[in-house]
């Protein structure tokens, strides 16, 4: 009888794990409800004093990322110092992997490179840079990522590295509801 106790106990534990995995709720994320209700401003670097949300009347051209985001029910938000033309525009789209993959074809054609973002569990990501890292001027202009079924695009004028971009990228992810 003692020989069978570990087998019965193992079977119970395994069936218990299986049941709890099946019963786990499916968590879905969605875009922020408004530009004012995000974590973006708090993530700006201290060298950009007093950044603000910049209300913008969008008129997206067909075929652009902005058009795809707005057309899919997403939102676009700009933040920074408008007078100095320093800031970031964040796009959130509920379009999911299909829309993301569709846009990725164009990103790759325009020089975006696939990347694994540090300390983030994104499904896929692309980055657009200019210059050579560690060699004079280097800019990270755009980061596009797919996470939790949402496409997020982070475009900025002040990123000098992926590491410098990550606080705002993470704030964009943290802004999902």
C-alpha cells in the first residue's frame, strides 16, 4: 500500500495543475481610454523638463502607421515640449498580430530591424535607428512592438539608445488597460 501512495499523490497533483491551468482566466489588454490616462509623462527623462500631453488633431494619410492605428480603433498621443519640438508620439492599436505583421513588411522595407527588447516579454519588436551605435550621433527613431495582442509604436526625437527608450516603451505597455 505504501508504494501506491506516491503515485496517487503525484496523479492528484498533476490533475490539480491541469485543472487550474484550464480554469485560469484569459487576460486581454486594450489601448488606453485617453491620452491623459497613461504612464508616459512620468517616464520622460529628467533632461526634458516639464513635458506635457500635446493635444493633436490627427489627419492620417492612408497607408501610414497612424492611419492603420486610427482605422483599427486605436489612439495616437503626443507628449513633450511642443515649442522645442522635443517629444514622443505613442500609438496604441488593438489590431493585434495580423495588423502588426502587415505593417512589419513595410517597416522592414524602410530599414526597421527585428529586435528583442530588454526586460520585456513582447511577442515581436522592430526598431528604426540612424547612425552606428557608439560612433558619433546615433538615434532610435521608432520602436514597434506587439505585446498582449496590442501593437504599440513609440516614436521619439530624443532617444540615443534602446536603453534610453525603454522607460517610455515600458510606460506605453504599462498604460494598457
